C-alpha cells in the first residue's frame, strides 16, 4: 500500500520532471528575450522556475521570516546559464524528496506549516506539495510560451517532457 508521502512525491516528481525538461530547452536562446517590456526576461523566468522548489519549501517550513530573506535567497541562487539553474532546481527537488520521504502518514498530515504571507491556520504537506507542483506547472507553461514566442521549436511533447525521437 502506498503511503501519503509517496503519493504526494509521485505527483511532485511527475510535474518536476516535465518542468526540468522545459528548462533544458532554454539552451542557445537569447536569455534577455521578453515578449513585452513589462514582463520578466527569459533568464529571470527560468531562474524563478528553477528556484521554486527551494524557495517554496523554505517558505512553507517557516525558514523565512519575511520577504527580504526570500529575495536574498533568490539573489544567491541566481544563475546566468541553464546548467547553474538546473543544479538549483535539482537540489531543491532532492531536498523536498528527502524531507517528504522521511515522513509518516501522520506527519504528512500534521498541520504545522504555513507560508510566510498566509493568514489563518497552519496547513500540512498534503496541502502544500500540490501547491508546489501547481506553482511549477504555471511557470513551466509560461517558460514554454516564452520559448515558443522566441522561435524555439518547442512542441507539446516538450511541454510534457517527451524527448524527440532521433
């Protein structure tokens, strides 16, 4: 029988593998590309996507006291190349996997987490791990669309993490 942590991790691993695949498509693209002046550049968006696992994990586990600390970590994690971004992404996913896989069912459901900007009661990993996966999915789509608009030959196979057949 699957445990609650293993079910939650399966969902996260599925979305994170697709997000990672889209991130790898950023190679050889103008990193300063932006669809509009008011939007992030490609490098800013790719960095944000790569940083989501670490930043969200730290937000939900109350490692940050305020948004100043979040912004400081964003600056520390920032990379100008995709290889550096992938290292940050992989590290964040690994930290989450190690943490969640060590939890019992009861611990995964224990309401002892809260994002720094949320009001109200604490939540649990059954709430926040899907939030991380959704956050990854949103910015995966945004990055995929940036690549499409920049003329990169991405397809729905890219979006879903399916390698091209040689």
